[in-house]
């Protein structure tokens, strides 16, 4: 976010897969604290847990509400978490639904920061297909599950291979996540 601010990159921020909202709450707080509250923060989640994926790479992983209820955090709970910090503001836009149904219609054409936390191959691919082209040159892309979920890593590799693009150099965040800047 500091690089986006200091380099004057234009665009909104979006988190796809928000759990309790911590990442996008941080985004909204950062924008407010740095006088950038004219940018939108999109909070994209089903707010009912992860879908049952039909993709072959995901068939051995069931993170649905029945198997992983702790991942199903309601919209009211996430919105309440924004409210606790005084960040449920007009520039915060909640997008409820499965990625395959909601992300293509996100009302922005420029994204400065894309944070992906969809866990599954299918969710990761849906996010990249819908939003990667809107990430501005130099914009940041965070892939939360890259090193933790092999299917997520495969989706990223397959996306760049399908596009005939070299995969960007990944920067480690922690044991699970990576980030890169869009060329």
C-alpha cells in the first residue's frame, strides 16, 4: 500500500475472500489515514463459506460450510467489524456471492491492489479471470494461499500459461502467502 501511495498508482483495492474482514479493514483504515478515502475498498465474499468446487484440482479439498463452518462468517459480522473501527463508510463496497457470479461485475476498471484468499483452484482462477486485467501496471497482487494450497499455486501457474505470459517473480510474505507487482 505504501508503494501504491508513494508511486501515485491509481485504482481501487479489493479483497476476494475476506473471512472476518481483517485485511480489507486494514486497507480501508490505511486509505482513510493517508487521505485516500476517495478510492473504493471492495469486500468480496460469499459470506457463507467456501463453495464445493467442481474442478478436478479441488476434489480432495472440502472447505464447505458443513466441513469448515469457521470459514463461514456472515456479512453482518464482517460489516460489524468495519463499524467497530469506524470504517463502514461509503467507499467500502460489500460484494456478496460466489466469485464466479460477482467478480465480473465489480464496478471498477482500475485496481491498484488485489488480494486473493479463495483457497481453492476454482476460486483463484475465477478471481484472476475476472480481475487481473483490471490491475494497473505496477499494481500489487497478493495470493494468500499460494504456498499453503497446491491447487491455488497451480491455478496461478495455469492462468499465466493460458495467457502466454511469464509468471511474475513471487515475493514471500509468510509460510503461505506471496505477492507480486503486475508488470
